[in-house]
C-alpha cells in the first residue's frame, strides 16, 4: 500500500505524463489520441514559446490541441495536421526546425565544423611526424679550428 | 601554403556559424512574421456582434485599404490601444474588428463604453477564424490592401509611434 502511494507520488512528477490535456479533450480512440499527443508535443505554444501545446495551459494551446484532434478525427495524416498548423503559424510553431536549404547550416554546420577540425588535425599531425628535412649545417674549417683550440685550452687548465 | 589554409578552415567555418547564430539569436522571438504577408486573407465568415454594425467575411476585405483588428473585452492591451484605433477611424481609416473568444455582453459593453471604431465587427467565439489568421496574441492588427491581401501584421497593442511610423505610411502607400 505504502509502495503504491510512493509510486503514485513519483509518477505525478514524471514530465511525460504531466501534459496539460484536459479530460474533455481526450479522444475516445486511444490510437488517435496517442497520435494527437505525439503531434502536440512537437508543436510550440506561441503564447509561452518554450512549451509545447501538449504542456501548456494557455487558451491558444488548448484550442490548437482541439484542432489537432479534430483534424485527426477528420482523417488527416500526422504530416497533414502539421502542415495545416505551419501554414497558419509558420515554421516557428514546430519545436524541431525543418531541414531545408535555409536551415542546412543549423543542422549540418556543427558537423562540418567538426570535419574541418579533423582534417586540419590530420594535416597538422602528419607534418609533426615527418622527420626534420633540413640537415644540420656542417661546421666550417674556421669553426673547427676554434673548437679544437678551446678544447686544448681546457685540457691544459685541468 | 595550402597547409596554412587548411589550418584556417575551421576558424573560418566557426566564424561563419557564429555569424549565422548571432543574427538568429538577436531576432526578437516574440515578433513572429506572419505567414500570410502578401497572400490573400484566409476564408472566414463571422456573424455580427452589434445590431447596427454588420459582421465580417473574407469578401468584405476587398475593395478598400483597411485594418483588421483582433480584440476582446478581456484583453487589457486592447483597452490601451483603443483610443489609437478610434483616432484612426476619425481620420477616415476603415477598421474591421474580429472579436475573439469573448462573451457578447462584455464585448458590447466594451464598445459602448470606449466607442466603436469598427466599420464591421465579426464574432469569433471559438477562435477558429483567428487560428486561420495565425493570431497568437490579442490584440493583433493587420493591414489589408484593396485586393484583400494581407500586407502587414502588428502583434500587441498599437502605440502612437507604431501608427505614425508604420501603419499610416503603409496605408498612404497602399491607397495611392
């Protein structure tokens, strides 16, 4: 009994289950309802902006949840429902930005950067590993004579 | 020499990404562009709120340059911008109203107390027409051209400055 109470308490804090969907909004068909929940989670509530309409208590979010369900009952596919909303509110209503030429940099930019970094690293490491190409210059006759003189000097002093 | 350039490549790319994000992040996320700019206004037909003032439908938007203002009696910023709308109406600007998700009695009282700047007022009781317009914050004001195309959207209460710097020049331009 106690374990059950604890479980219920913990479940109440699970964000996934704590949507803002009101009982009167829920569809009779569980399959459609779960599709509606999935779609709602990807749609931004434009009033509160960083919540999905599934989580938001704003009136607009509720209206959009009802609209999503209405379209699903009317036979729309998930993509058609999303299109319907995007037509009215623009790409911003999608919590995950669509992949298209204007957003390529957003989606692929960081990977491009990583790749460029890797290429530069490979070039750098290769250059490091290559043995020094320039040979040490030979001593000139004059230098050799001076060294010998110095060494001879040292021998005499010790 | 080529090796130098290869070393510089990540830096150049990084700066590119920084510039891209810098532009994106300085945009005000509260100011969303309307998806309907330069497109025909959505199909809708709303019943009248008052006996003396007709309702509003898509066909009514054609034939003159006009403002469409989404308002409600429960919306405080609507009261703030109301004197500006009445001022525009006094100067001969055609303003159509969409009364969004309101009850008839308070809505009528709102117009009776503050004055009615609207040539037509449509009642959008369930907010569906507003969704078709892409309304996400009340009040919103749209500039409509003679062909019934949406040319501009303003979200939030209109200020005197918005009107003098944006709305009036735009109306003048479109009325030419």
